[in-house]
């Protein structure tokens, strides 16, 4: 079996701009471990013809080519990192090849928000594929996807690997910085005694969709600060420069004590490793029906306190429910007071998560093998072709 996975290249690309680019690489490496997979390649639907600098294709035994070049090179096509040409997909299916749409983004907002908010979007013909695969976080939308795409839909395991975090950590280490939580030395108070340092909190929500915004995390930080000014030393809100002149954002931000007392800073986009190594030692996150995010795992890998509302990660980090900012503030205060002393237990719980999402653990390998063999059960080519 020969597999092609779509990717999109563009000017100024970086593997840290979103989780999808990394997900493509993890899936490709997983497929390469399956005994009946002969080859895996990436199908470029962008305009650069090269992958981001952080992705060494040669070291990963991957090739990058355009769709027309891949016509005789693939048996299974996974539309994942970019939309493929419909005429080419129709041709490939007519030739007996199999096409999967792997839906990684939250499918409901992808359908609703562009129309409601007049956002630019790409809307390919829904019935272009043989199957749809979705992540566990989107199980509630399976019936919607089944009707929309007029084919069977199946859940596929969520996978993640620390290779890109490790690579970026080495880069910042070469610049004299270190990625990873470290308790900070106390500062002398008015009496000359050592006072606990508050957490420097970073908020990484992208603020381009209602599923992941900084609103609740900002309230969490402010409520924690109002309850105990020692809990938060600074609040760094990223991905907000495009909102800085919006009246709603201005009124909201200016209502917060942290802003009024000049303890809040607003930024554009930064990668989590580079930013945390320089400016922060905790992360507050919030999602709405989008509970599996790579940024959470990146934070846990660095042992940073992660205050989050993801039920999927309920046993790791510091969990608060739904939109309960007050509960989130209590968890932030808990992290400020006891994270250093409870680090061994925190790390152990994180390791359990990493083991579950490892692309190369046998359970995940078996699950994807089963998905591929089911997809190709009536294919004209043999799904059991020996790997070269």
C-alpha cells in the first residue's frame, strides 16, 4: 500500500504556526511503521515546493510532490493538511484508489463561522471521499459529518510526539535559554523575608475562532490576582495584536485589575517553546468543544503548570470545568502555591498522557492499521503489498 498525505506550503511557513503541520508528520511516520505500507509521501497543495525548515524530509524518508506527480505513486490519499484538486480526486477514485478526508479542525465551526462572520473559507465538494476520519474530540459531530459527506465516518486516535518540542528546545538552549519549568527564587519583602514569586502566565489561544479565545483565561488570571496578588506576577496574552483596536477587547481588557495595574502585556504570535523559555512559567488555556490540542502537550512536556478545561486531560495539569473562571482561578492559585513541591506527581500524570498518544505505541499502530485495511477492503490493489 502506498499512501499520500496532503500538506500546504506557503511563504514564511513554520512548523509551529499550527498543530496540523506537525500532525501530518506524526501520521506519516506512523504509517511508515505498518508492515503492509510500502511508501508514504506528502502531496503539496501550496506554492513553495518545500517543507518548513524544521522538517527534514530526507531524514524521515519522505518525499514531497505535486498531485499530478503522485498520480501513479499512491493507492490511498489522505486529505489532511490542505484541500486537494477535485478533478484529480475524482480521477483517482475512478482508478480504484481510496480517498480519506481526515478532519482535524473542529468541523462545526469550520462549517458555520465562515458564513456567519463572512470569513474567507475553502468549501470543497463534500462527497469527494470514500471515508471521513475524525478525532475523539469531535465525536459529537460524527452524525453531522456522515450526512454532509454522504459516506461512513470513523474515529481515529489522537497522536502526538515531542520531537518538535525537543528540537526547538535545543535551539533555544543554544541561545542560552532553557525550556522547562523551574521554581524561581523568592524575593525579599518589606520585612526582609523571602516572599513567594507569583506565576508569569502565558495565554496562547489563537483568537481566530470562538473555540479557542483568551477571554476566559484572562478572567481566570484576574480573579486569581484579585483573590491573592501574590499568585500572578504577570499576564502575557498572545495572538491579540489583531484585536488591539477592537472596542469590545479594549473595554474588556481595561476592566481587569491586571491591566489597570500594568501587569498585562499583549503580543502577536510566538512559538510556545521560545516564549516560555524567556517570559513565562505557567499557561492558562480554554477551549470550547475542542479539547485535544498540541499546545497542552507541549506545555506538559515542559512540566509547566497548565490550567485548562479539557475533559480529555482531566487527570493531568490543573483542570477546571467548562467556563468556570473562578474554579480556574482557584487552580491557578493552587499551582502558584504548590507546583514545585508536587512536580514529581505532576510529571508522572503527564507521562501517562504521552504514552497514550505516542504514534508508535502498539495500540495506535493497530488502530490505524485497522482503519486502512477496512478502507481498502474492496480495493483493486492489494492492501497487503509487502513493504520495500
